[in-house]
C-alpha cells in the first residue's frame, strides 16, 4: 500500500489493514459496507482473514495480486499468493 495512515495510525501497513478490516469482518457481515471499506485501501494486496468467533474465512484480493486456493489429493487446502 502506498500509504496506510488513513486506515489506522500505526507504522506497519499490514497492521493498519488488519485494524481497518476487523471493523467489517464479523457475524453480521455487510457486503456493501465491506466493499466501501475496501475502497479506502490503496495498493496491491492479497489477504486471507479468519474470524474465530464466526468461524469464517475471508479471501480478498485486487487485480494487482494473485490469490489461489486449492485442495490436493490428500484433502489439504493450500493458499498461494505472490507473483
């Protein structure tokens, strides 16, 4: 991300993104509010977030970063990101 201080006043961009998204990834997930929140994120990202309380996994990416999820022959799930 080019700048992250508008998301949260912390030094590390990943932490700012986690703080920002934690406001939206919960049991009563609101897609419209989430999409609006993601509109405030600038730069490349591929994110996998797990909400322990809701027991849900969220996968997010933009066009600048690949994100692939697949299951192998042993029923293990793999997540691959990067170029």
